[in-house]
C-alpha cells in the first residue's frame, strides 16, 4: 500500500515537469511548420468555396429529381 502511495505521489508531483516538456516540444514543432504563402491561402480558399457551391448545386439537382419522382409515384398510387 505504501509503495502505491509513493507511486501516486511521484505521478502527482511529476506533472508540472511533463507539462513544461510538452510545451517545449510544442514550440519546437511549431518552429518546424512550413506555413503557406498568402497566395496559396487565397487559391485554396477559392477552390474550397467553388467546391462547396458545386456540391450544393449537385445535391439540389439530385434532391429535386428524387422529390419529383417520389411525388409522381405517390400521385400514381393514390388514384
């Protein structure tokens, strides 16, 4: 029981060092990051916006076709 308490105490007292090491590693990794240029950000943002509109149009057309088909099926079977 005393060994378990000592292990727990060591874990509790060791967390500040672990947190400090984590933030040091985080800073090191952030220095290694290659950030995109402003032109790349604008270009990829434009591609994303265009894709969103293209998918919205695609799903609108598909939804409309399915909706009209289901409506016609309901009309045929409700006679």
